[in-house]
């Protein structure tokens, strides 16, 4: 299985790294959850893109 961060583009990886850093300085739990949800959204989009491209390349 491919590690999640390997699916990210360079730009996405930079954004996720910044979000993770910001999450450490979050003042409330709701702020932490916001950053976590943003990271999960980016990773899930990368997974869908990878599935689409791998399925497309098999055709």
C-alpha cells in the first residue's frame, strides 16, 4: 500500500506541512479539528486522484 503523503504533489505537501505546524499552535479544540479536517480533505482528494489516474492508465 502507498503511504498517504507519497500521493501528494509538492504543493499539497507544503500545504499539509504548514497546516500541521499551525495545528500545534491552535488555541482551541475546534481550531485543531479545522486543521485536521483540512489535512484529511487534501489527502482524500489525492487518493481519489491517484485511483482515477491508475484506473485511467490501465485502460
